[in-house]
C-alpha cells in the first residue's frame, strides 16, 4: 500500500473526503495526516529489532588503520572481520590509546574504532537500516514523500498499523467514539507483526495466564 493509499485510508477512517491525486493534499488536515503517518512509521521501525530491516554491507579497513568513518546507515548488529566476530565495547579509552586487544570495536565521533590490523581487510557488517520507506523503484529512504512511496513495514501490517496509529494521534482524545476501536486494532496489528515476522519459533511472543 503506497503513501497516497495510506493517506486515503486515514481520511476514510476520520470521515474526511478522500482524494484522487497527491496534488489535492493542500489542507492543514492533509498535511497533519501526512506528517503523522511518517512519524508513526519511523517510530514503529525504530522501536524493535525487526527482521525486515536487516541489511548487510562490507567496508574496507586500510592496513594499520585504527579508525574509519562510520558510513553504516543504521544500527550495527554484527561485525565480522575474516572469520572472526568483533564485539562492541563501550569503553573508548583503550582504542584511543591504541591499547585495545582482542576482537572488539567501538564508535566515537562518527567513526568506527578497531584494533590495528596489519593488512587491508574487509569487514562484513550486519545492521538494522535507519530507513523506514521505499520508493517505487526500490530505493530506500528515511520517510515517505511521494505518492508511490511505501513503508518498509510489510503488508498487511503496515496498512493497519499506520492507519490506526495515525488516526489515534490525529484525534488524541480517548473519549472520541472510534478511539478505543483504533487502539485495539493498532495493538492487534502490532502483536501480529511481532509474531508473524519471526522466523524462529522460540522468538514468537506467547501469552501466559496465571491463576490467582
């Protein structure tokens, strides 16, 4: 479902007149819905380690370098150099003093810091992308801006989450007649997203009932 279709979904739920083209979205209510749609989309993408946001890239670490520019567009999950996994270390001091030993990395001042390696080396990096939208031609971006852009959240979850989440934020009034319905549908869609995008049964959320 693209950006325009999501906007029209919200307009329908809010009992506003739907539009046929992006050029008709000129009212303040339209602008508010468009803005909140992106906010909700980015919030959902940033609040969990979703499998659908996992990406992979490689970077070259020059010989004898101890730091390189952090060009990774998102949150790093794993770094592999050769056959070795490098773990994140919060303390930057041993890196800055070039006293660090072992398979560790850290981040400082928009740079990735490593122990010195003698030869040019490729690092394989698994990360969660900071992007939350994608264009019609498959280019990822941080937010939806054109009518054919879509959320990175897979369907049908994106339709329910973004529509009901946006309506909740637009009205922001628990006494509004549809508020409870939107909230229940949003929670249900979020639970379904968490359970149905897990590929490992052990990671699937479960409900436990305890006797009093």
